[in-house]
C-alpha cells in the first residue's frame, strides 16, 4: 500500500473515469470528440455551416480520458450524443439561473434537489449515493455529515460547466448510486479578459432588522480569525496529554483545574450583543485570464479568480416536543439565530494545449465560515412555572485546498490520460459556548425574578436545567489520488479502454466538550476560622453558587470576574471523554475495462466491468478511548451496460443496467457526538455499518426538435441491499443503521423549448422564448421484517430486530415523491438581455426515523419562485452586466415537523426564510 501511495504521489495520476465511448476525431480543445466517419452518407455542408455556431458553443468539460466520448453520430450536443444519460449546464445556462453557487444551479437539473447546506441529492437519494468530482477528480469533504464536499461553497464564476451522469459506466468509481456530478473549472481562455464584480443584497427577515452577534476578533468579517481563537497552552497541553497519556480532570489538583477553567469562557466569545438594523450583504470578486502562443502550435492559458462574500441571515426557529399524552407539548422553544456567513475562494489554473494534447494544472482554495449567535427562550412542561433561556455563540470554519495535474494526450488511434493530485479539507469549531439560564418565577425564591446560571449541579428542579458548556472540535482530511487510462480504436466501430485508479483518504477528528461546576469555598469566606465572624447561613450557599444576572443584561463572563472567582471551588466535567478523537481511512485500488461497439450506424453498445478492492477503517484514538475500532475489507466486481438505438434522426432510445455500491461515510462509522448548528441536532456514528449494494436499471426515450429543443421520458428502478438510514436513538441523538433492503423506482419527464419570436416583429425581432421544465416522480420503500441489525450503544454493538428501528414500507430518508423545476425566460439573441422566472417544487421528504411509535420527521420544501433579470451594456468600450434577483418571492417557509397519532403537529425545525433581493454589477475590462 505504501509503494502504491508513493507512486501515486510521484506520478500525480488519478482515477480512470473516461466517458464511455469511442473518439474518432478530437477537437483542438480536447473536450469533445465527434465521429466524422461512422455515417457513410455524404455530409450536408450547408447543415454543417448552420451548426457551426452551435459547435463553437460546446461546453468546456474536463473528464478522465481527456475527451467527451460520443456515439456514432455527428451531433455536438453532449446530452444527445453521449452514450450515457447526462445533463450538462454550460456557463450560459448557469448564468441564466442567476445562482451564486453551483449547488443552486444544479438544483434546476432534472431529478436533482438541494438539501441543507449545499448537499445535492440525485433522484431522492441521499448524498452518500452521489459522487462529486472536480475536473474528473475526487473531492474530500470538510463536513462531518457529508460524504462529498457541499457544493454551495463553489461559486458559479469559477465553473465552466457542470455535468451530471445518471447511468453508471465502469470507468467511474463504484460508489455510484444516483449519479455523478463533475465540475469543470475554467482553463485556457479564448482571449484576455479582466472582470470585476460586486453585489449588494438583503432579505426581509434580516436586513435592517435586529440580530444577535458577539465580538470575537477584529478580522472575523473576512472569515479568518485574528488568532484570538487559538487554544491557549494550558488547554492545549491538557488536550494532548489526555489523548497521549490518559490524563483526566479527576487526576488534576484544584489549582490546575481552575487554571484550565479560566481559559474556557473568554469574554469576547461569551457576551451576546443585540445589533440593530443589520447591514445589507455584500460580495466582490475579480477574475482574469489570458492566453498566448508558445512554440509553433502550442497555446498557454492562465486563469485567476478570487471572491469574497459576507452575508447575514436571521432565523426565528420553532422547536417542540410532544408530551406523554401526545396531545400537548412537553417542551416548546423559540430560538432566534443570526448567522454571519463569510465565503472566500481563489482559483489559479494553467492550461497548455499543443497538437491534440492538453495539460491542465488547477489549484483551488475555498474557505467557508459561519459566525453564529443565538438566544432561545423555552418552556418545559415538568416545570411549567419556570422560564428558560439558552445562549449560543459559535464559530465554524471549513476550508478546502486542492491541487491537481491532468494530462490528456491523443496519438492517432491511441489516447492516454494521466491525472492526479492532492486535496486537504479542514473544519475547525473552537469556543462554542452555551449558557442556559433559569428563572423560577417562584414567590418563595428570593431570586425568583432573575435569570440565573446554577453551577452546583443540584438545587431546585428548574435550576438543574441551567449550566455552562463549551466545546472544541477539529477535523482534517487528506486525499491523494492517481490514475491512468489507455484507450485504443481497434476498428472503425470498436474501441476499448482500460484503466487503473488509486485513492487514499485519511481523516482525523477530535471533539472535546466541558461543563463548568462551582461550589462555595467556605475557607475563603472565613479563611482563619475567626470566631467573631458568624458562620455562613447554609440557606445562602445555593444563591452564591448561582450566577445572578438581571434579565436583559446577561453577561455570563461574570462567572470568572476576578472579584468573585476565588469564592468558588471550581470543577469541570468533560462529556465524551471516552471518545475524544478518531482516525479514519479509505484506500481503494481499482481497475476496469470497457468496450464501445457500433454494430450498426444507429446502435451503440457500451459495457464493461470495474474491479474495486477497498479497505475502510475507523480507529479510536486516545489512551482512554473505549469506542470500537472497525476495519472493513471488501472486493467488488461492478459491471455496467448501456444500449443506445436511434430509430429515427430525431429520436433515440436508451437502456442501461449496472451494479454499484455505497460505503458508509466516515461520520457514520465514528462513535463520537457531533452537533449540527444548522438543525440543532446531535449525531453519533455506528461502527457496525456495512456497505450498501445497488442494482440499477433505466430505460429512456429522447426526442430532439432541433439543436436546442428536446423532450425526454425515462423510467428507472433500483434495488438496494443494506441501505444506511438515520434514526433517532434513545439518548436523543441521531444515529445510523443498515435497514435490510429497499427499492426505488420512478419516472422523469423533461422538456426544453427555444422559440424564435422574430416573426412577431418590432421589439420581438431579436427575442426568443426559453421554456425549460422537468418533473421527477419517485417512490421508495424499505423492506423490513424481524431480521437482526446491529446498532451502537455506548461503543458496544447491540442486536435489535429491524422492525423496532424501521417501519416496513417507509420511504428512504431524503426522498421526495415529486420534484418539479420550471424556467420561463425571454432573452435577446443579439445582446445580453434576459428575464427568467424560475419555479421549483419538492414534495415532503423524511429527515430521519423516529422510535417509540412516533412518526418520521418530515421536511416540507414546498414551492419556490425566483426572478432573475440580466442586462448587458457598454460604457466607453467596456462590457458591463447588471443583474437583479428576487429569491423566494412567495416567502415559502422552511418546515420540519411530525404529526403524531393524536393529530398534534410537532415542529422540529421550522422558520420563515423571507424573500431575498440582490443587485450586482460586473465589468469586463
């Protein structure tokens, strides 16, 4: 394994993922191949001339193998000509949606939906069934809850195209359930350019409204901490010693505990502030590129892009829990959250084209930061007279660094593709502070009218809910990848491709959480035992152990005010001390072979098999770590076959079948608590998970009216063995388990129409109507009986009947029955002038399974309407683009809820999203 890793690092080669098919002739850009010989009929030169403009607009796509391989027809439309089912968003189509990130743009593609923070689901399957690639190469994820990097951190202006392939071919990695998403970055520009852009935006829930914040550091607005959040030596030494040597708080003396406790609640992170009339959001960017001739036939291109955006977002969230009678609430919470989201990214790429060869070097940096402040008020039925407040301040930074080198070489009938690189992601969340205050409202309580933090761990029932907690988490993941592809045209109608791919992923994750405790130091109050000083009234001790704050003032840092600190015997409790850190790894060796055969000019057969040998592990780290280690070694043969038949010039039929897999995510294998600030939920993994295995079948008919307009109808079916599903565990965390099996089937309908309006005359002479619509119907069903499954309980594997965790016939997590996307646009064919209305609809989908007879938690995305207007004009010879956006015009809410047997609706995570307005300008100099 070490030798293979060293070879991968030296060769910088990557996964062998050529597009299925055969290259008869390759364009000079290395991104598209067309059969100019398969059809022996004379070529209509006038038709070629008419299509010349369309051919020039082929999207720039970089996939392993160095070319988009098409079937035996002359069309350059990749959606039509590829031997697999693909959808391609070009730069123009991405721009038409007006989306600022690529996840939003992909949400317009048939069968795709965006869930949470940029996680793209294909055909209702979770992100574990989706594969995201950058220039054909894998990406690691900085998110503990996501297998692939969330695509909302990729700005659309650095992406030349987005390709989605929904049918499997063996040149892709075997973890292919719903589809693969390949992003291609900009490489060799056609001409020198310099573009400067800026935007300002706001939404009805946030802009000029009150919000919460805390100081943090002076550079927080950039998404980079000034160093204020660096862990002090006292705390760092304890964290390191506890892992290396098993040091625990219980083994420390009082002085050491107090020194440690002093570092945990810095005032700059703990003091919540109200910010009145919050500012609008802003963003700015710069991109530049040039190309120059090198030698007789070479061309070198350079592209540089950098962007920074800073936005604020308020959410007033309703969260509820049902009581035992299921007719009323046992807990009712209103949580007001303000997120300050800062996204910084930079891209540098160099491309060199010579003869029919292309070399690309791409470097990407993305940093995505959320600074969060919130205050929740809530009631608990068991102490109905009391009021509670929960204050949270947090900092969550995600960072991706990716460097990749690609060589695509064409030698007559032989093609060679070499790819490789290195990527690292990091997620850091230091000083996430939680303060819970209680106001007893008890007339017999001297301080009943004040909010208090009780650190004694005892006292009145209402006060037992209160306390102070602080957590630190850190995650880093490194990925090395390399591969080699070799394609050879054996005959005019037969080609073969073989390849090898290697990936090595390693992850380290650490989470530490502390609770503060304090009791009155009686020796401090009467250090010398002076008989003239009366003894302390025992009734006063509980009050001294509580931090008193006037309602509305709430300065929790007063806990460690120098004037009072020595009055207490301070103690700390560390939660999760038996699972502080984990390592995880996944090493894959893969080889494949595939053939593409044209038995007749109208028929294409593409098929092959992939062999994957993988070792996946999760390893508890720390002298006191009690979690279970896991090593899973498995080999798979994964075949795929696709048939394409063109019975008429404008009509074609496809049929495909394949076997693929889905491995557990690292997060799902690790028995460590993870708190998601987006949903206010805690998650914990299950090291007993097994791989899921899928059988995939699809049939599709496609009708093409012309080069831009088309209609298609498809049906698909999947059988999944051991699907991994999220469920609510008994301790209130969300965990994971393998259900016995599941089936999924559905249909897709897609139509795209470009209608020339020149016959209308006048203003319409240069206008066209754009109508794009798609609908996906999906049904899924778990197959569950009394089979035994393994779940994790406190680090130990426990056997449970499957029907105690899952319900037979329930849909898969994240699956919507109906997905609808509509685009209605008017645009000018001679200049940049567009007005587009975008409508999307997703029906209800389960978020996670519940136990104890409670129904699943349901998300209701509903209907969303967006309006995007773009206008181009020229000032002093410089091209200017102005854009106006109105998002969520209908004000659709975010809703996650349950409805129990008594008909009571229980909101888990429901809030108003508001309507967003944005104005932006970009100038190309």
